[in-house]
C-alpha cells in the first residue's frame, strides 16, 4: 500500500506542477497590452522543470487563434506535456482574452 500511496502522490505533484506551468504562461499572455501581437510558440528551453527552467520533464507550448474575428479578443490554449512510466500525459488550458489581464 505504501508503494501505491507514494506513486499516486508523485503523480499528483507532477500534475499540479504541469498545471501551474500552464497557468503561469496563460497569465503572461493574458496580460499582453496588445493581444494582436500574440503568436503561437513554445518555450525555447524545452524541456523545462517545474519552475520553467531548462532541464526538466515538461514541454510547454501555446496556440493563439482568433475565433471571433477582429482585434478585440484572442483564444489562448496552453499545453504542458510530459512522459512518466512510459505514458504520455498533458494538461491543456484554454481561455478567451481581451488582453490587459482580462
């Protein structure tokens, strides 16, 4: 039972770290003063660790689309993926933003 408890706790920690990485990128992009300048991309230092520094297990990327047309808003989708115990996992967060934190 201890083995499974530790394994599940570790998996939960990894999922939380991945979600935090996605949320941090999402917030940075939502705070852009001009959302029309946002572009698709990924971290230049992938793979990254839980703090966004080079050398971890996570790969972070994002896609920016304009589903409503015009320049008033953008859809932002941030993905963080990793592989553990031979299985690929990912967290995907999606939002609509008008920029300036909204």
